[in-house]
């Protein structure tokens, strides 16, 4: 299947439908001001090694920032964008 380019704003507003399409095999390149910044792909296309690397990275970040970041600050940061 061909990749579709989608703006970050549209990706945010249509996330549920994009996830349903990704589940069917569709891939998306998410852009910001026309510049590719991320890729949404079906999980089946990600190798288990890549997935394990991602999970380990996410765990390191979570443990590193456990006490330094509050939920409120994360919410406020999210509203900036």
C-alpha cells in the first residue's frame, strides 16, 4: 500500500480513523509545515527487535523522569502545540 502524507493537525483531529486505516495496512507520513516528521505504520510492519528497542527506550525515559515531571506540567506542555 502507498504511504499517505497527512498534516500533524489533521493527524491529531482524525487519529481514531487513522488508527483504523493503519490496522488495515495503510501507512501515513505525518508532516509539520510540509516537512515529514513521523510515520504511522501498522504494528505488523515493525520488527520485534525494533519494538523491544522502543519499549526499553520508553522505560528508560519513564524511570529517568519519574519524579521530575508532574502530570500537570505534561498537560500544560501538550496545550502549547
